[in-house]
C-alpha cells in the first residue's frame, strides 16, 4: 500500500489482523514475484473508526493522559464560563438557559466551532488553545449533541485529546448522550452525560447558595450568641473573684515604695562602699606618687642628716676631748717639757744618739747638748761614772 493510500487509513495495521479491501495484482519481473497492491483497507468484522478509537485510547492511556491524579479541580463558582460548541445547534441554547436559570450573573463566552465533518477536530483543538491564551474564563465546557459514532469522530482525534490534556483551564466534556463515549471524555477533567448536565454541574444554584449562606449565617449568629453568653457567665464568675482594682493598685503602690526605699539603700550602700574603696586607692595613689615620695624622702633625708650631724658633733666632741687628754699626756711626756725644769739632753754627733751611760762614749767624742734655749756643741775630754748606793735598808 503506497503512501498516498496509506495516509487515508484511520487505524494502524498490525500483523495477524483480519482485513477487507480491494486492489490489484502486479508482477515484479526482475525477481519473478507477485505483489498485491491495496487501494483501500478496513478491518474485517469491526469498523475502521472503532478500531482506530480503541488503538488511540489504549496508546494515550499508556502515556498517562487519562490519569485521575492529573485532573484539575473545578471552581466552586466560576466568574466566566467558555462554551466550545456549534453556535447553531440546540446545545448552546440549553446550556444558556440552564446557566441563566441557576445563576444569572455568570458571564458566558461562546467559542463557535464545527463539531463534525472534515476539519472539526482542528477547530476544536484551536478553540481550546485560544481559551487558554486569553485566560479570561475560569471553566470551559466542550459540548455537542447526540449522533452516530461517525458524527462524534472529531472528539476522538489525538490533537483534540492532547489540547484538553494541556489545558490550564478545567474542561467539562459533554459530548453526545449518556451512552456515548469519546476519547475526549477520558481526557477531560470531568465528563457530563449530556450538555444540560454539564451546565448544571458547572454552576451551582443561586437559590441554594443563598439558602446555604443564610443557614451558615444563622448558625454563625447562634454560635456567637452561645459564645457571648458563655463568656458573660465566665465574666460574672470572675467578677466575684476579682480583687478591687483600687485596692490592688494601693498594694502595688506600697510594693513600689518598699522596693524604691530598698533600692535607694542599696544604691547608698554601694556608693559608700565605692567611695571608701576609691578613698583607699586614692590614698595609696597619693602615697605612691613621685611628689609624695619625694617629700617623704626629703623629710627622711633631713632626719637622717640631723641624726648624722648630731652623731658627728658628738663624735667630734669625744675625739676632741680624747685629743686634749692625749695632748696633755703628750705635753707631760714631751722631753722638751723636762728641759724647762733645768734638765738637758745629750746626743752624740753625728749619730744623734741620746747618751744614757757615760761609759758609752770615749774622750774626743763630739757631743750635742740640748737646752731649753739653744744647743751646745762640745768635745768629751773625760768621762766619769757615778757609783750607785747599794746599801741595804735595815
């Protein structure tokens, strides 16, 4: 089957598949082989559209496009709803009527597309992408009325399914009747059995919402009243146990006065201690200062000087007295002092040896005689020795 004919197939050929088709037989002469060239093929016993539906559904399911974890949550109260459908069918009127009846304040954007026939799948996919690009709608409804399997084939195309899966806006699929299923239903965030059901699902009833709000308000008011009554009861109980604020203030004032006095005493004691400590170190500092030490050293030096002077004077007096005694003794022992009493000293010359014995000199010896006044030089002519009286006393 050549490329031009194969492009028109709506399903994928598989080995072992039973098919029905028509074509021609040709002979390839170089190898002597026959070929069956097919022009059209369809599955035997099952339509090509149905087979293509099953094959595409299975492949996309394997890719994870139908996973429930990836479904987006529908808004509780959408502000703007985009409806992707044919503008000429009864579907759009049913959706508008139901939404207006349930909640008339919601804005609706209608995006007209073809819902069947050639090119319908491309328009649907582009409409979904356009809705996401505008980013004005909170919710999108993909809707179409009932029809045959061939009429709904546009919603079984891969480009439509991938556009639904890639949409950032939640999409409700409402294609055909309740028994009709398309691949778009599996890829959408929610499937509605009919377009009317999709309109009811997408918009809550205003009357029910108002009633719900009123019920919640009543419950809230009741809860607040109960809370207020309970707190009032607790307050009344606390008032009986509460001490008079004036008395409490008076007690606090007494405590403050007591703490104030204790604080003052503590500060005063601390200041005294610090002052005493400062005075001690100040005295130490003054005592150790160079001027004080100089003054002290000067006084000590003067005292030592006075003591030294007294000791020197005393020592001088002692020495002077001793010297006087020695002078007197020396004067007494001085030979010259004897000369004054009429004595003389004779010495030999030139030896100047004092004569004590007459026998120690010989005649002709030159003698020197020292008198009180003057000296006599003489020559010895004769010497005599005096005899000592050795008589014993009776």
